[in-house]
C-alpha cells in the first residue's frame, strides 16, 4: 500500500459565537495529483474561467459545489469528520485548542492508516511560531511524528477539497442544506460528534499536565 495523503480543513470558527458548530474534515487519497486535476476541471468550465482563486464552500455557487462534490464522489477517497458543538461559547483560536480538535480527528485516521500518511493542512495560523506550537502540540497528543505540511490554499488548491467536504457537513448540521452531504456520504467512514466540554475532558484524560485549563 502506498502512502495516503490526508488533506485537512475546517468550516466554522472557534471564536465567533454565531458559529454554534465547527466541522473539521480530513480527506484521504492515494492519488493527490487527482485533486489538482479536479479543481482545474471545475475552473475550466465556461462560467468559472475567471475564477483563479480558491474554491471555498461558502464563497462558491451551488452549481460549482455540486459539480466539484460529484467529481469527488466518483474518486477513491475516504473522509473523516469531527463535528464539535461549541456549547454557545466563544473559544479562543489558539494553537493548543486547534491541536486538540485535530488530534481528535486524526486518531481515527491513524487507527486505519497507521504511520503510512502525510497530512496537509490548510494553513490555519499565519505566524510561524503558532504553526510550530501547533505541530508540537499535535504530535505530543498523537505520540507520533507525522509528516505535516501547512499550505496556502490559494497556491495549493488541493486542500480546498477538504474545505468543500467540511462545508457540506456543516451545511447539513446547521439545517441549511443536506444535498451536498448526500453526495459524499458514502465516502465518510468516520463521523465523530463531541462538544467542547467533552473535548477538554478527553485531553486532560490523555495527559493532565499537557495543557493549562481552558
């Protein structure tokens, strides 16, 4: 079995109280170059030729989202989803907090693929120090040294596939639409639900000295 590339992105935000739920999606593929081709195929369509930026779920039209997710649904990909109920809270967007959520998602990925993965995140933090802190925290929690990369989705558009998957799940969770979720439902092999209090309990159960109380 060759190496699997796992693309990770989120939909919804931690600090905005209007976002009651945040979804993080990991999309795995043994052929990551195919994701680049899918993006190009969508953007070459007549009405999208001028769209050279990101294909994000909440900035793309319904037709674009449907076209892209239909193409993804035909590929040999697996999707892992973490749905977090923020419990009405405004949560600080820190490397520690985001690492907790990505840990809870990636432990399921590692349970299947073991060490045979590389993980590509849509760059969540702009500061190098925050990225380094996130990486350190995540690998401590996983107790593994993973090959991790953080990319600018405007330059590496493959990660936008994960954004589309996360957006499709969030649209269903918030009652806006489930048509996009249905397109990729068969490829979702793990869908974990947790609230913020449970996430904190999980981290302290794993290592009580790892983090300060949040």
